[in-house]
C-alpha cells in the first residue's frame, strides 16, 4: 500500500500525524536541530592514494553533493528536505538521474516525498513504485534510488512519530487543553444552579449572558454577579491541580528522549549547567548525529560510485566543526598534536580557517627522555619520514 500520513489515535484520544506532530514545539525543534546540523556539514569526495587520503574536488560526484544535486536545489536545500522526511516518515527517497549513453554517471539527485513511494522486495532486489500525478507510475530498482531509512526492517524504516504516538498525543492534548482553557477565559468551568424553575428561553438567555460577560481571555477573573438565587459550582479541575505545566514539561523531556537529543537542544534548560552543556553537545555529535552520518555516507557510496571505484574513493561528511570545543581546548589539542608529530602547524591553522604559512608544513617530535647510557636529551625533526638530530 502507498505510504499514508500514518495517522492514529493516541491513548490520550488525540490523533497524531506526521504533519500535526510538527506543531509541537519539541518535535519541531528536534527535527530542525538534526536538519540544520546535517545540512551544514561539508561533504567531500576522498581519494585513496596508497597511504594518503586526498580531497578529490574534480570528481563529478563532489560537485553533485557539495553544490548542486539538481537544477532547483543547493546541497543544503536537499538535505533540509531529506532529513525531516527521514525523521518524520522513517524514510527519505531520492531518485538518481543518470547521464545518457553508457557512462552511468549520476548527474542529479531528486527527492521524492514518502507518500508517493511504495517499496517491494522482489527476488532480493528492492523495487520502488513512484506515484506520478496524471501519468503512469514510475518503477525503478535500488540502483536508481538513494534510500535513507530509520529503524525498521530490511525494506523500509518506521517513523519516530509512529513509535512515540502515545507520548506525543499526551503533549498535544496538554496544548489543546491549554488553548481551550484560555479561550474560555482562563477560568474553570462549572454549573449554575437554582431552586427556581427556569423556562427554556430563560436558560438560553442565561447561557448567552454568561458567555458574553465572562468567556474570553480579556474577560478572565471578572467578578461574577448572580441573580435569582443562582449558585456557581466549579466542576473542572484547575490546571495547577491537574499538573498542567508539569505535563507540558514532561512532554518536552520525553520528545528529547525519543529523538535521542540532549534536552537543552530543544529548549529544556532545567538540568543544564555551564559545565555540562559542552559535554552534552559533544555527546550529541557522537551518539545522535554520527549514526545518521554513517548511514548517509554508506548509502551514497553504494549508490553514486561505480563498482570499480569502491574502496578507491568515498564520501566524507566532515564533523570537525561540530566537534570543536572552546578555544582553550582546541589550542591545547593542536599543541599536543604538533609536539607529538601527528600534526603540522599549518594543519592546525587550516582547521581554524587561517591560511598556511611557508615553512610550517614540517612535523616535529619533542623527546623529553632518553636511555640512561646516552644521557642526553635530543629533539628530533621529522620530515618526509627521515630524522635529523
């Protein structure tokens, strides 16, 4: 069956879909955090030359991924579409356009909305049926489709929204309750009672008069004046008694857990401190972003390169920018790298966005200890695998 909106009633009675889930601030923030982070990562094609790794900016796949995957999108735009679809639908489908002739070189990547795609497994090959408006369906196999998928089975992923339906329904119910509460004057509802017998017309006039006078946020907390022996009895539970605010706060924390995010990244600063936010940011890169990056890299490697290129070139999404700590931490790391010979000063400068300087491409190793029989401290300069004492 074609992918649907995946709607369903949660245990709170509120129906949750991929669309209305985004009206929850926590879900919107979580999706936006992932989309912004992954869309902003530099994408490189790396060429393997013996023991050396080089950026291959001349490879046609590099230009496709780094700049323009299709005629109407930048690389950033494309990823801003693909990642939300992956998170909300569990699947992101991207049709590969190939050059004519026998080159079989990809020249375009076009995202296809998950609601338009049906997936089947036929004889060990994934087959994608794409619904085309006012035309015959397009059928392609797995070699023509980049398919990013979330947790699921060997055919397709399942949305976080489907898994978290009940929790999100609770958050949505709290929001709807809050909206209704303020719409009705931010006062608890109740009943008006009297020992006198009222006609239907009198009841209607009483109801209309009450709503006109006391209903609405701008009429909240007005003094109620009752006539004809009427008495007011509160029947609903006040929001503070129902722990309304606590419920909404729990919803935000729960959304962070479902999306595997540090709570402060979607606006929950309750347990955040200056000392732990930086560590949480690093954990976000390692345990939240990195698995998606690995999945995306592997899928692109399999689908965009020719068979004889595998192992010789590969796609790398550079996480260095997200892993950078504060300036003190970075300088300390660069110093250790330069002193221990695995980084040159120019490499450190380039990581900080500074131009290289002539003479700073040499690797150095500082030797602070020596055998007792030698008795001397030496400093060794290492250049191109040779040492000069």
